[in-house]
């Protein structure tokens, strides 16, 4: 029964981690959540409580990606681990190790503790950034058999970190996993309602459209996936016997920035008054990116359609993403409600 099983969720103060914790709690599980510092417990508990009533089934422990302290305590007595904590890749640091080292070492610490504790399965959050074709390639449709080559020119620090961390996790399980199995979720661009006004991550795509900081819509496109559907896929991969040893892309519909802007204007009316109505030429975005590090990571994808297939998750795990429009609108409405636009 779920109420007798404890699930460790790492990075529970983050966007995906918070929703995974809330989803587990809403389905009756006990959740032990890691935070970098227990000083963040009150804020994390309040955020999760926006989505469900945790009752007495939510507890917190301190554990950092860059330290051994706390990991064995965190995993002890847990039946499953959802390892979601990882450095965010909004900016592109000059030294890729700023992201690579904590991502890789954090994954190995979580897996080591899980194996020591006899956890049945670890579900690790990776990214389609670890399953992408070369940045300069033409239009593509990619599945889980694709791996990003971190040595290629144009591959930024974030894709490198996600790729190298996931590779290290698979190698660890192959060599030392024992009875503990691994499944990996590779989400596309994650949108949907926010639980906290901090660490918006990928939701900044909608925030930038809504707050008027974008003079136009660049020719950038993404597969969109709702954060609640990402959480659901984590739980399916946690429980399904067929998920052991597999990676699953979490991706819904593909949309260009102009498509997102059109949805916001059509559904939010006057509340979307700052959403741009004109296209932004590629050359203009490249100029803006010279002064905005967060944009430099996306410029290689200008006018290229790198799409991702979630057919495997749908066929093997019975997963289904919700409609794009609902995800985009509810994301924007939550930003408005939290005074982030």
C-alpha cells in the first residue's frame, strides 16, 4: 500500500521536484525530501501544500549534491528514489564544470545511497538536452536512442552536464547497482503551474513573453510538457516493471514562440497585453544574446525544428501529455497569481 512506502525525492524545493513530491503525497505515499539546507523547509512545505495536503507524510533532510553528508540518512528505509536535484542551466558559465561536477557527483551520491539502502528503483530526471542531435543539424525528430555528444562545438554546459550525469548513472548501475534498478526521464521544455515564485527555470519562457521583456517572438521552437505530466511519468517509471533500465522522453506538442504568444493573447485577453505580436529576426536575437547570457544557450536552435518523440512513454507506460493550450495558459495564470509578471 502507498501509505506504507516512503519515497525519497531529491531537490523537492525545485519546480519538478515540488510537483513530484505533491503528486506522490496526493496518491498516498510518504515522502522524504532533500533540501540543500533545512532553513528552506518552511518554504518548500508551503509550496507543496499548494497542490495537496501532506498531512503527516512529508519530512525533510539536508543533503547537497556536492557533499557526502546526509545521503545515507536520506535514503535509509526508502522504497524508491526520485533523483531530481541538479544544477539549473539557465546561464551558460565559462567553466562547464560549474554545472557538470555537481550534476554528475550528485547523481552518483544519490545512487550510492540508494544501493546501500536497498532501494528498489531510482528514477532520475535527465533532459532532452542529453538526447539531442548536433546543434547545427537540420530539422530532426529524436527518440531515446539518441545521445548528445558533449564534445561537439556548440554544445553548452547544461547539455554537457545532463549528458555526463546520465551516462555516469547508467555506468554506476551497470557496475554496482545490484538489485536496484534505474529508469531515466528526459523532459522537453517544462511548463505549467508554479508552486513557488523562486527558481522559475524553464517557466521564464512564458514569463518573458508576458512581462514585455521580449520585443518580438524569435524563431525558436520546443516540445512542451506539463510539469504535472512529468511528475506522473516519474511515478509510472517508478512502478512499472518494464521501465527498469529504460530512458523515457517526456514531450508533448511542438510549438514555436509565436504559437505560444498567440495562445496567450487569445486566452488571456488584456492580461496578455505585453505579449509581443511581431516576429523577431534571427539576427536581432543574436545581437540581444550578446548581452543576455540566458539567451546564448538557445541561439544555435534558431529556425531549426529539433523535435522529440514521447511514443515510447505512451506505448510502454500508458502515459499521455495534456493539451498544449492548457499547459501554457495555466502556466501564465500561475505567474500572474504569484506576481511574477
